[in-house]
C-alpha cells in the first residue's frame, strides 16, 4: 500500500516524486510507474525553463546538476514577415532581467533534465515500477492499479502524469476539450559560426512561428512550425536542402549553419481536461493540458502543477490527514484550473493571430507589438507573468520547499 502513486516519469512526474520525498521524507510511501524509466531514446527536444521552474528545480536539488548545460536567455526578439521578405522588421524585444538581475529563462535539453531527475529519484529510494498501468479500479476506499507485468498496487492518491494519452485520465472518465492544429513542429539542433549572445529569436511567418533558441556554446535549437502537409516535404529533404530552407527563414546573422542530427517532428494540438481531479486522483502536466509551443510554456505549466499540488498536500500530510481527500483535491483544481485555461486560451489565440497571411491581421498584430515594445512597465509585467512569478506563487516556484 502506497500513500501516493505517480503514473508517468516525465519531467512533471519525476519532479513531483522528488518534491514529495524531500518535503515529507521516507514516512510517506511514494511509487513511480513508468516503463521507460532509465531507458528513454535520445531526442533533440528542448525547453525554455522560466525563473519559477528553475527555482523549483533548485528546491528539489536538480538545478546544480544541469546548470552547466543550461543557456540563459538574455534577450528575445520578435519579428513578423513572409519567407521571401528582404527585410524582417523587429517589432518587439525583451531584454530586461528580473528584479534580482537574473535571466527570465534558461534553455535546457530535455534529455539532460530527465536524466538528472531520474538519477536523483534513484538516489532517494523511491519505489520504481518499470511497467505500464493496464487497469485502474476504485474500490470505494483506495485506488487499485494493475500493471502490465501483473503487479498489483494500491494508493490513497494516484497522480496521472502519464502524458497526452493518459490512462489515468481515461480510467476516471475525464473528457478533454481541444482540437488538432493540423500543423507540425520541426525540431533540430544547429551549430553556427557566430556567438548567439544568449538571444532567442521568434520569426512569425504565415505557415507558423520559426524560433531560434540559444543553447550552450555556438549551438541553437530551432522549433519550426508548418502545416502538416508542408512539413512532410521538408522532413523528406536532404540535409543540404533542409538547411537551405532554414537559412531562408533565419538569415545569416550567426554565420554558416550546420545541422547536428536529423530533425524530429511532432504534431501540434491543444486540449484541456474538463476536470483536473477525480476521486483520489489528480492530473498534472500533459495529462491535464497541452498547449502550442510558441510561448515555450508547456513544461513550465506542468511544473506549476507540481508546485501547487505539493504545496496543497503539505498541511494535510503533516497533520496525518488523507492526501487523497476531497477537500485537498478540490483546492488543487481551484488553484490550477483558471491559470491553465488562461494559458491555453492565450497561446491558442496567439497561434490564430500570427499563423496566417491576412493583411488586416498583420497590420493589427504588428501595431500591437510595436505599442507593447514602447511600454517598458508593461513588458516587465509580461516577463514576470511568463516567469511564473506573479500573483500567489507557490513556495517551490520561489525556490523553497513548503
């Protein structure tokens, strides 16, 4: 019998396991279920971790292990243009640090972050089950789980951190609201001759945004969004043909570009679960919500879930109360639902506004970007909001355990 079982060992699930162990010690029995634990295939995906997410990783003792591989984002430049435009006007820049002088975000390789989280989970002796959940039953008291390898587990609280196709969410009968964008994000790592100086660039184009995100050394990650039909053609190109298309979009400001490995691709969709909780169940990360990557907030939104859930569990667990109680889960849903709906709606609206070639919309959005660029106080507010440091901030997003 476990107090809490976490289904899913991605960034959110691993961070939650560590947060719970560090807050409550070995007296709270925690189990983590994931068939891919310790054996994930290499991938080129990256994440822009906000200041709040960095603080959380510092609180659970992971940041020091990846800091040398994390690239601070010192400035963000936003343009709006067509592929063949000779000039790309710069409409908006973000280059002011936070109040303490620290960067507002850091770029990390997802593989580095997951490996560091997994290593720390192992060192803390958290119960690991390298299998998949095959069945979930609510017996009226606890939640019973049957794994694909035949093991049977039970817990007072089950946390679904098992991604877009969450079995936990489906077992609870929780529906989602959303749609497929019919767009593909192409991701690749590039080397370049010139130093990027920590500057991230986002080119908005009719097919979708093209982002060039700085990594350590003279390397950058691209996240290039195109309609799915167009993306298939780009992905079938030779490396030289592919890089010619990249250079058309990015230009030559970093000198000669070189592809480090074949690009990867993933389909874009947006959804939010109608509820984030069921009886003795809570959803976090991609099991609860999925957003467009143009604002770089997907992983950060999941880590906000982690910070909120750990913070709300702290009081009841220390008082010896039921961690899966109705009041605890209701408070978690209230804490996370509005913030998540706002982020989902905001990124979806940005996608609709910028991923088109409508002349009236281009005029309106470019005018709006220009106005924001001339309002430094508003830009500072936007940075704090994106960094996860505005409003009522959970303890872990401030860098301490609750």
